[in-house]
C-alpha cells in the first residue's frame, strides 16, 4: 500500500547529556530514513556531548544557561508571566514554602524564555526532548503547545510505570521481567502526557542494570525515529476519551509489523547475548 504524501518535519532537539538519541536521529536523517530535518539543538549544559554531535553534523546548537543568580530574578520573571497564576497551575515544583516555589519558578521561566526565543526563531514542527533533564513549566509548555501538541519526549520505562529520571534503574530494582521505552506527548505533569508508542525488552535472570540500559537504548534508537516518521506521514491521531484525556492511535497499516519487528529484534539480540554470557 502507498504511504500518504508527506513533507519533511523540522525538528528542534533538546538534550542535556550524551545525545545518543540525537545521534540516532542524525544518522537516520543522513541515511535518508528520517522524514525530518533537525534544525536546532539546545542544551542546558555548556559541555554537553549532544552539542558537539550537533556541531559535527552542521546543525545550529546553543547552550541555554539555567543558572541565573541575579537578585532581580523574580522581578524579571514577573515581567514575563504572572508567577502566582503560574504557581497555581503547575504540578512540577512542590516545595511547601510558597516563596521558595516562586523563586524556583522564576529561575525556570527566565531560562525557558531564552529557550522559547531560540525555538521560535526556527519555528520547528516539533520539539523533541532527548534526555533533557530539566522540568518544563506551564509557561514553556503553554507557549510551544499553543496550537496543538508539539513537544515529544522519550522515556526509559513503560509509562505510567516509573516516571522520573531513573527509568532503567527503577525497572531493574523492582525486579521487572520486562522493561520498556515510551515516546509520549509532553503535558504539564511529569511524564504524564499521551503515549504515542511503546516497545518492550526482556530482563533475563542474572542481568545487571547496564545490560538493561543498553538493551533499552537500542530500542529507543528505533522507536523515536519511527514516531517522527509517523508524525510526518500523518499517522498519529489524537482523540479525547470519555474521561477527557487525550489518547493517541497510530493509523499506519504497518503498525503491527513494525512493533512486532522491534520485539523480535530485541528478543533475538538479547537471547544471543545471554547465550554468549552463559557459554
Ligand atoms: C535516554 O535513556 C532517554 O530515554 C532519557 O534520557 C536518556 C538520554 O540518553 N530521557 P541520550 O542522551 O540520548 O544518550
């Protein structure tokens, strides 16, 4: 069956660290297997390897400084947003003390203002989080998602299990026999947005967390580019359920074959690894 016509998406990638997911996208793009072009990479860490990977691929890349220490932080942020209102609508900063919360929100808003300025300058179709280790406030999310969901994230666990920063460690510590990875739209909660795609991998007896992480990462490099291609080809349909929550359905007729392929590949690879370890 022919695929519907599609245009190449323009992506902005946000990454804090090693940027191996970014690299997987760059490689797929270079091979002509990604229906997208990465037009901008931003990082909250000045020395992030992700920035170097972007520069090497001739992609514009910038560091966004999150360490504002100016005394005038609250006043500056208050000139951009109503901090009290933002505090009422936010779910990410939970300090009991209101002035601590407002100060943290103010710092976040100032950094996000710079993120937004950079992102708006290239007007991407999607903002892809790939190991971006910062909380995002409703100020940022509301701005980027003003005309529909535009922010996607890859999470190293099978959501809604194990939200937060340590998906592989949490999966391992819990003694799960299967782990997974999730690509989802980003909403105002932490890892709570509508799931777009998931893939699973086995955890075999005697394995350690590093083996699990490498296995999961190898899946991440398949699933994230595939989701981008589904978005580019109009195969990601969002509906609102009777509970008012958005749900995503992938309408690609090849969906079962693609997901089955991920599982087969990871089972095949991990069985070989296990046999090698055992022998
Ligand atoms: C990945 O495991 C991703 O799921 C998580 O952060 C990690 C980023 O790795 N959000 P990398 O920077 O892409 O190598």
